[in-house]
């Protein structure tokens, strides 16, 4: 015989399971991909980055893109770093899969080789 206490326990268990995935994702640290590049035409490169941002927005990729120029960086002064910030590593992985499956994005990415040379590509995660 199912008692009210058993029904209540099942309800609490189901409710906990229902809210668990968002809680797990909320606990994941922010992920940052940093691509270091060399370019002889920074304005052209930045224009291309804007095109890429539009493609990512169209594909609903949850990313914040920023472009930085190194000032006090020794031999790397003048270099450019592109930061791509994702809510977490899971979203970064999903974005990579989605972007690599999109022909327009892949063509855009290949076209970047005309205006820049990648000298570094790293993924970081935030320490809380």
C-alpha cells in the first residue's frame, strides 16, 4: 500500500531530479578560449572578427568575443589576442561541434588565414 509519506518522498525525489541539471551547469566554471594571432592589417582582421561574431550569433552560440592588443608584452608587444568567453566548458564543446558543422562558419574560418597567423590557442577555466 502506498502511503502519503511515500508519495511525498517520490514527489521530492522527482522535483530534485528535475532541477539538478541546471544546478550542475551553474556550478561549472566559465570557460575562456584565447587565440593569439599575428597580423599586418589589424583593421581588416577586426572586420573579419565582426563577420564571425555575426555567424555565431546567427547560430545562437553563447559566446562573448573580445579582441585585445598587447602593449607591454616584451617580444609579444603589438600581438593580438581574441578572447571567446563561454558560460562553461560544456557550452564551449557544444559550440565547437555546432560551428564545425556549419559550412558558412568553416569557410569564414579558413578565410581568416588571409589576414592572420595563429601563434597560440588555449582554453582556460575560471577558478572560483
